[in-house]
């Protein structure tokens, strides 16, 4: 049976395209819900809050909006409940980077009910690429720690138009490059289920804040699994929409914006109200039981897949068969290693961008100790890649994979795999093994081919934990990570 975790044990329907399934093995919860009653007053009312903190923690975003409309709680009281929860738990988790309590209360005061689906609901947004005027916009770079956003991005404006009140920003790794949340600037985030473990990345702060019930919904973005990986390791629902489907996203970019949630109703309502209207998706089959669902537990890059991950898929396959679905084991038609090399070559643009920030700050080029070691390595590699030959090769590799998946889905409309190949990693497990850190420091002395091979080899320690997610980003497909039991 596929379920939501914890106290919201609702059956999950296959209403969205499933490209990956979460493992749902998180360890013992380390943060017990507080039963404290919060009495909140605001400038607009002296009414005592009728919700306890426990009530708040158990409610979905849609339920909270309904409570505001019914007069059971005010918008301001919801914000104060969220702040209480964050201030109580965040010292153990480091999931939330900044809070804007006064601004949020002021914005809630000024808000009027025009039928917004999430009217008055507090939300946390990811600190990366979801800029809000006047709030930090550091990219996670230590030398950009004082940078603030000069405008509000369309994605965030749309959230506000739906009734959400932004109360702060969540943690992420430098430039969003890692599948765990740790960085020189912001430190390491911890997983609410076991604080010795990481919640995943790069939207790890978002996933941890939702898993801990700080907010019912927190936004993220996904360029290589950055919503789905932390969803898997933190027990949340993580949807990566089709490229260009969501307001503010580009149809030609591998990055998609969306959110971590604990409710399929919240997920579907948010999706319906965040559509850009620029991308038209094909209608889903009306009778999925007349279709064949493909599944695989084979790593696309040939790395081991844990028995936990295999069991999660097998349990889901058994459930689908019990419900009358046709399910068949079929491996991906795509050359996973070639696709990842194309992915890493594309990622050198992040290193180039980081150097632009470094030159602005230091009036010199990026050095190995300025930030993360992989950021430096990608910058060095960007200098030697040929935009003509290498750029064309990357586009061809991605085009081939895209067509292979188009053909694959003609026969198998849904493709089921583990989201991650392992359970959540320990915070003591480094993103890059020490032997490769030493080599990456000297990457500038290598030729381009050797540089890219070193980057691949150095990243393999992390990639082996989450080799399934990048396919959907590069081919532009939708994918969702769902918790299992």
C-alpha cells in the first residue's frame, strides 16, 4: 500500500505521472510534536487562538485556508503558530535560514479574501532561485552573503496571489549542486526523522520543514532531483513538473519549480494554480488499467541499489497488481553514464556563474577555498570545454535520450523506479571523498577530457545514492516521489 507518512495516512492515488517512488524508510522520529496551546493576538483582533500547535501540525494547507475562512483561526495566528514551531525545532534541524515575521504579519493584515485557494497559509520558500524583494539571494556562495534580491520572481508572486504568506527561506547547498544540504555558508541541515541524517538536497531545508510540520507546504526547485531526492529521504511528496509547465519556468531548462508537500490535495491544487499556460501536456490515459506500467530497480549508471530500495519498489508493484494494473519489469533505454556526463558538462555553467560573483567580490578569479570544491572544479572545467564541439555533443546526447523516452512511453506511459538507491545518508558522510577533494584542487592542470572524468569520478560517491532522478530533468518529463510503507 502506498501511504503518506506519519499522522496523515491517506491513500495515494495514481493521479499524477509517477516516474519514481520514494523509499519511506526514515528511522525513528526524533522530534515529538508539541501539545502546547499558543495564545496569539494581532493588531486586528484580540481573539484567542482556537488552534493548538498540534492542530496546526496536523492540518494540510487547504485545511488551514478553510479554517481561516470559517473564523476558527486568523491569518496572523497561523503565522505565529508557524513561528512557534520553527523557533522550537529549527535549532536542531537548521532547515530554515531566515524569518520575516513582522513583514509576514503586515502582509497578512493587508490581505483580503478574493477566493484564493491558500488564503492566509504560511509558506517557506527555498533560498535559491526563488527570490523575494529585499530578502537574501546569496546563491549559497560565502562571498555573496550580503546579496539581497532586487525584485520578486514570478514564481513567488504567483504563490502570493494564491493567498500564501511567505514567512522565511529554507536551507540548501551552494548553487544547489549537491543531493544533500550542507554548505560553507549555511552549514548542514538535519533530518526530522533522525537528526544524525541529512534530509537530502538541494531542497533539503524545504523537505525537512514540511516533514517536521513547520509548514504544510514549502517550495523547492529540481534540476537533477532536488525536489524528489529530499522528498524520498524526508518522507514528503515531491513533484517535478514538466519543463516549462510552472509559472516562471523555461521549457528549455532542466530546472522545474514546485514544492514539498504532505497532502496530494495540496499538491494537485497547487499544480493547477501554478500553470504557466505556455506548455500543453498530453492528456493522461483515461484507463490506466488498460496500459502497462514499467518498473526497474537497476541503477542507470551501474551502481549498487540497496535492498531497501528494491523492497520499496517491489511492495509498490505488488500493490499495483492487487489493484488490477498491468506491471512489467523493463529497464530504461537510455545510456545513463553518457547522460550523466552531459549533465556534468552542462553544470559547468554553474561554475562559470560562481566565478562571476567571485570577480565582483574579490576582483580576481575563483579559487579552491572560496566556496565548495565542486564549484571550483566546474569553473576550471568551464574554461576548457569547447562550446561548439562539447556543446553540440551535450545537446545530441540529451536529444537522443529524450526521443528514447518518448518512444518508451508510447508502450509504457508510467515508469516506476526508486527515487533514491539508499536510505538517507548520515551527516558524517562527505559529499566528496577526501581523495577526490585533493585531486579536484589541482583540476586546472588537467586537459578537458581528464577534468570531466575526474568530476564524474568525484561525484560518483553522491550519485550512487540517487542515480535515478536526473533522467526526468534532462528529458523534460514530469516525475513524482511518493512515500511508501
